[in-house]
């Protein structure tokens, strides 16, 4: 699948900003997490290529909670740029060396699982919708990036570097600092202080952030007819309204336990060495 080309250049950047400032900025705090809405700015590609400078956006912001939240997201971008500048080896290596001992899978079975994740065929609708959105448009909503990344690391037990490389290949806003440190944040190997037990449940995340299932239905035509109640867990339906959509490739609760046990073993090993 080839990504659609977004409008480029500074005129296009300001056009998008003006549209967002009119329709989204004043409800950014509440709507930014919902992939079914136009609730975030989609300025990342313009920031990535320098067609607009973060200071130009800061100058547009006022002191109120929605604008403050937008300012804090721009800060994440600068923060990750700073972390990478000072620790350039963390592009592909864990920022926290103690996390090197976590066991990840890299065998033939792991590669098969990776291929399913890449194609948006995991059987978890919110993960697959995000992956298909990225393959079709070169952009994925932030909340869904977190869910898809968590699934690769904590449900499939694959190296975060595999996912980061795939994202860099497909994202039009692909930025080595925000991307690779976004992945490290998810994997619990980066800047977050208490991260490893945060394991996103893809069904609950879907129900919370795409409550009507409109985002999922947009990207997964096989699920177009599935009612809201089952849209994030279609395998629970008695009748097969979801055509040839794949069954869940793993059981989330089992893989959650497996991830926690791998993190625990790694922690114990570190304690006994340290
Ligand atoms: C696994 C993973 C990979 C990511 N890869 C990239 C990437 O390659 N390039 C990229 O620009 N962002 C990346 N992000 C951060 C974030 O998802 C995108 O910046 C955001 O989705 C872009 O959409 P937006 O412009 O509508 O964001 P908005 O919500 O409108 O935010 C405004 C701007 O703030 C910055 N920003 C927002 N959230 C973050 C964040 N968590 N980290 C760093 N900067 C942020 C971006 O520059 C963004 O354009 C990644 C996040 C994760 C979890």
C-alpha cells in the first residue's frame, strides 16, 4: 500500500494550523485522545520537516488549559530531541541498560507474528485500524500509536526496535527522536520512571477511546456491520458478521501475564547482579 501524499510547504502548514485553531485547539485536552475525531493538530509532519517552527506555534497559544496542554505536547517533542542529542546511542539501544536483560522473541515464529502486526491483521480491531491507517495515510493517531506499540512489545514480546523501524519506514512524520523514544517509553526501557507494568488492554482502550467504533469501522471494512457492543471484541459475537476478519492472534490476558513475568525475571536478575 502506498501512502497518500499530504499537502506540503509552509502555506499548507499554516492552513492546517488555522483550521485546527478554529475547530480543535479549544477542546484539545478532551478530544486529543479520540482517534475517531479530528481532535489533534496533525502538525507533526510540518514540524518534522521544519516547514513550521515550534516557536511559531508557541506564539499562537494563550494561557488556558487546552492551549497549555498543546504546549506540553510540543515540549515532549523537544524533550525527546534533547534526550537523543545527549544520549545518541539510545537511537537503537535501551536508555536504561538494566532493561537489556528482558527476554524478547526473535525466532521464526516471532517473525511471523511481526508480519501479522505489520499488515494490521492481529485480530484486535483498534491495533489493526491504526496499522492500516498508517499504511494508507502515513500517519497514525497518538493514542493508537501507543496501543499498537504496546501490543508489539507486551503482547507479542518482540524487540521495540522492530516496531520503531517499521514506523520510521511508514510515518510521514517519522522522527528518530520522538519515534524511537516513544517506543522506548512504551517498552519501559526509556525515560519513564515506572513503566513496565503499564500494559494497554486493546479491547478496553478501544472501548474507551473509540466508543462507537467509528475509527475501527473506517479502517476495517470487514467489521462495517458489527454492532457497537462487539466492535472491539468481534470474536464474542455468535454470528460471524465480521466476514474474514482474523481471530485474535494471541490471548491478551495470557500475554499480559507473560510480559509481567519476563519483566519480573529481568528485575530479579538485575538485583542479583547489582
Ligand atoms: C510509538 C510512538 C511513535 C511515535 N513516532 C513519532 C514520530 O515518528 N514523529 C513524531 O512527530 N511523533 C511521534 N510520536 C508522537 C505522537 O504520536 C505524534 O507526534 C502525534 O501523533 C502527531 O500528531 P499531531 O501532530 O496531531 O499531534 P498533536 O496532538 O496535535 O500534538 C502537537 C505536536 O506535539 C508533538 N507531540 C505530541 N505528542 C508527542 C509525543 N508523545 N512525543 C513527542 N512529540 C509529541 C508533535 O510534534 C505534534 O505534532 C510517536 C508516539 C509513539 C507512542
